[in-house]
C-alpha cells in the first residue's frame, strides 16, 4: 500500500536528489547566484545589467523603463502583464502582516478589529517596497518559464 510515509519518503528523495544535483553542478550554481544577485540589484532578467526602474523608490515609486537600456528587453510583455505580480505581492505581504498582527495583539491585548486596523496602518508604508519586489520576482519567474525571445525583442 502506498501510504503517507512512503509518499513523504519519495518526495524527500526527489527533493534531495534535485538539491544535490544543483549543489554539485557549478554551472547551475553560478546561474542561480547570478540571477539572485541581479534580482537584488533589480536588474534586467535577460542581461542582468540594465536597471528595471528609472529612479529610486522614494523618487519614482513604480517608474519603470519600457525596455532594458542595455539589451532592449521589453519589460511589460502585454497589457495587464504585472497582474501576475499580485500573487508575489500577496506572498511577500502575508508573513510580515501576520507578524505585525501577532505582535500588536500580544503587546496590547486590543480587540481583533483594532489590531487588524493597526497592523494595516503600520504595514502601509511598506507597500511600495513590496510592489517593486513583486514585479521584479514576477519578471524573473515569468522569464524562466516563458523565455520568448522573438516577442520580447519586438520582432513579432
């Protein structure tokens, strides 16, 4: 019988096998670290040199280049493209939001509705930061799974 323990053991073997292969292959490790460094700099997902945003967060909240100044990659592939970034924004917002709620409730013992409103107001200044990071992550993930070179370079 294929039980829970067998399933967990199989999943563990698959994950361990993948991580071992990635860790042993210097080319894959180099690619992963290069991508992570470029994401941290908020650089183009193709060339990893050109900036995505025109200005700093405080001077131009979401002022993005239409194309990468270095390689010409079109950042917004289609209308509504950054709708997918909402999922990453949500995933990035839940842990700190939950932490704020628990911290405020633990320190103050206020009613739940007051705690939620307080956490919302305290988290509000971080929304621009999360929005930018969500867009960057979305572009890297989307480019990984759908690297359509012809459409991005405007040749279609």
